C-alpha cells in the first residue's frame, strides 16, 4: 500500500470515528475517552491507523461507538468486505 493510500485510509478512519463520537453526543475525543475508559492517545493511534486494534478492545469499542465489529474493522481498513463475498 502506498503512502498516499495509507494516508487516505487513515483520514477516512479518523473521520468515521469523529462522526461516531459526535452522533453519540460527545464533543471531543477527550470526553469520549474519559466516559468510556479509553486512553485518548491509544484511540488516536487506532483511528489514525498507526496501531492495530487488539482483539480484546473490539467489543468495548463497538459497544461505546454503537458499531458492529464489521463496521469498526472496515473503518480502520482491517477488513475489506465487498458485497457478494
């Protein structure tokens, strides 16, 4: 994957995350992290695609974001799911 592709993926993941926390009523990453027991720096790394989300964090993140595991993993580019697969 080229640097441009990685950058675009990270930008899409970060936007998806910000849209999810805003729709959940949080004004900021800091507010979301504190309310849900996450470190904001860790969340930033996950959604800037700098670090993979550990399997043990998928469930808690999905619950906090009201997202399915598939949606979360697609958002960070860890799962490419196409219609018909």
